[in-house]
C-alpha cells in the first residue's frame, strides 16, 4: 500500500505545509505503508485554460510537470494533500493542479475509491483553514475518492496554525490532528 503526500505550498524550502505533510506520512510509514512526497514548489504547474483537449485525449496537452504528478496519483492507494491557507482558500498553483486532474476523471475516474486526506495550515487560529480544507475535500469527492478525517480531534482532517517557518510545530493540538489523520488513513487502508 502506498500513500502519496503532496505539499501544495508554492513556497520553496521546508515550510509549515511540508512539515505537516511529512509528519502524516511518517505515521503511515511507521505503520508499514510505503510513502512518497511531492512538493509542487519544485515543479512547473500551468493553469487549466479549459482547452478541452482532454475530452478526446487521455492526457493533458500542457507541457509541464503535472503529468508526472498525475501518474503518481494513479499509482497511489491513498493521497494526502497539504495546503497553506491563502485568503481562505488553496494557493493558485495547487488549484491549478487540482483543476488539471479533470483528465483523470474524464478517462475512467482513475482516482475513484482511493483514500484521501487533507491537511491545512493557516497563519492564525480560525484563519480560513476550514474553508481551505473543504476545497480539497470537495475536490476529492468530485474524484469519487473516499475521504477520511479524524473523529477525535478534527472532523475534516489536519488543521494547524503556523505563520513563520517551523512555527506549526508549536501547535500541539494541530499536530495531533495531523497524526490522527495519518492513523485513520492507516486504519482504512489496512481493513480487510
């Protein structure tokens, strides 16, 4: 079983979103699952201009790094998407990636049945994290993924606070939601 973790932050360097996505992946790895990490800050991601080429072709016509991410999504049994909160939503680069997955939906619902989990970091408590996490969860539902949260600490998934790099580690309650999301993914993936 393989879990793909995607850091949806456009900021380069190890920031808060990378920290929490890796923390959830560590929980999965510690429970015997294979993990892979992708940071979209390292990749070229063009926006979808609704050209509709993917109506007939099972591949996006844009020449960037998205195809490699789509392949990794298809190979994974579960996907964790982490995002910073930008004005109450996901950053544009992550939204572009999510939009570009329409090709996977149009050509066989290739993410259908995969386990999905979301993690969001905001600069302040009640700083738009729930709006942001719902954007990711809604995308997962449109892809017909099975979305998990955590009944103990955060119903929607991992929700954290941290403005400066590394500050998220001081949000003990938030880190617990991330760890519990990882545990829930393990639990669901290991069901018979």
